[in-house]
């Protein structure tokens, strides 16, 4: 599981709920079991920007992990999305294993594009 992170660009609409489900699978296409894992995702204007635009974690309930099916669900409510300015950002999604023997995996990286809300 030491392969480079996958590239996945996310397009989100300002003022609209964002929900995406990703399935983490091994090379044989079997779901990765995530018992005891946590996850985190930061959205920033650029990779070297100190400020975050959005933070998603399993602790703040913006990321949920299915321990047995490999499903990772990202969730941002419409009120939060309404506060994000239209722009192109970057993100990465990391999974943290349950013990010192299991490391941090950068699963996905890419652009996070927010399109302006027209109907308000």
C-alpha cells in the first residue's frame, strides 16, 4: 500500500451539500478493512498556504469510514459550503492506521473547485 496518492479533482457548488463516497481497494479490487482507522483532509488555497479553507476529519464527522467495506464518505453541509468563496483550491485525503505499525496513507490529492452559487 505504498503507492502514490491517486489524483481526484472535486467540484463543489457553493451553498450546496457535498457528499462523495470513495472505496479504498487493494490491487486485487478487494476493499481495504479500516478497523480503527481515522482520516483527515485539508483544503487550502495552495499546498504551502498555512491557512485552511476547510478541514474534514473523522473526529468532526465530515469524514466517515466503513470499517469493513472500504467506503470513505466526505460530507460538507450546505451552510458550510455557502461560506466558501468561489475559487480553485487544493486538498489531500490521508488515512491514519490504528497502531504504530500502520502508517499514514495519502490516499487522494487534487484540486477542490468551488463554483459560485447563483440561486440564493
